[in-house]
């Protein structure tokens, strides 16, 4: 019986140690998870800071390009207005000086546009 009770005591002792070790492993795993979360947060903050710094460095260039594009757009609109004004002036002058020729030209242009549109 001594052997049986000794074995039984040993089994209980092993069970206690296994439960204790299991608890330690779970605690260690939880600590490891917490450390990974903290590390991920730090890396995320570093990436966000680097992104903000990069945007701060690039922003003047982007604003400059946008300003240049806006200025080019204004220049293009002004050029189209000038061409339109010149075209209208030329048509007005042509109608005053050669009304029948101008009418014939517009009739021909209208005819060609009409045939092209039908296709």
C-alpha cells in the first residue's frame, strides 16, 4: 500500500505542478500578447509620424504644382476667349464686307457637317 499511496501522492503532486505550469504558460502567453499589442501600437505610431513628416515635406511641392496647374488653366481659358473673340470679330467683318460669300461658306460648311453627322 505504501507504494500505491506513494504513487498516488506522486500523481497528485505531478497534477499540481502541471496545473501550476499551465497557469504560468497561460500567464506568459498573455504577457506576450500584451507585448505584441504594445509593439504594434508603437510601430503604428511611428508609421503615422513618418507619414505626417513625409506629407509635411511634400505639401509645398504639391501646393506649388496645384497652383501652377490652376494658373495654366486660367491662361488656357483666357486664350480660348481671345480666339473666340477674334473668330467672332472675323465673322462680323466678313458678313459686313462680303455677306453673300460668307453665307455661301457657312452653307457649304453646314452641308459637310450634316453629311458627316449622318454617317
